[in-house]
C-alpha cells in the first residue's frame, strides 16, 4: 500500500469521467465485463482516450512510476489495460491472488481504490 501515491482531486475527476462513460449505455456495454469476476464484482475497461490517455489519470503517479521502474529494473514496461473493478456490497472476501499467471519480473497488477476501503 502506497500512502500519498495519488491526488484525491484527480481521483474525483477520474470517477466523474467513469460516470460519464456509464451514462452512454451502448458504449458502456462494450466496455463492461461481468464474466471474468465473481461474487458481485465486475469491471469496466477504460478506453485509451482522454482523459484516460494520461499517465496520472490511469493511476500511474510519479511515485507509482518509480516503483514500477524499480520493479522492472530498467527493462521498460507497457500498460496492457486499465479497468475499474466494482465490488457491490455484500461481496464475499477475496484472498490475495495474482490477476495474471505469475512470471516474476514480467507482469504486475496495480490496484487503486477510488473510494476509501
């Protein structure tokens, strides 16, 4: 957990942009995934366009970037996708698990809470 890794005002703008996507039902339905998750969870893939095309907007603050650069040890990296996961109450607890097959040094998942959990 990184305290101070994100700007709360920026996260508010991100939430409003996500809400705007959700208002456009046909576009939203193409981005929502209710199949890969369980226990009342679903995800929405964010399109790589404004405002989600900016590093800070998708959760890669300067602090997170330094952590990722350190993890990949100068080999460089790319972002495969960005999604917003929603867990409706009362969703069951989820144990800590990798989101992708574990290949040390090759993959990593970064999670950012948009609301205080």
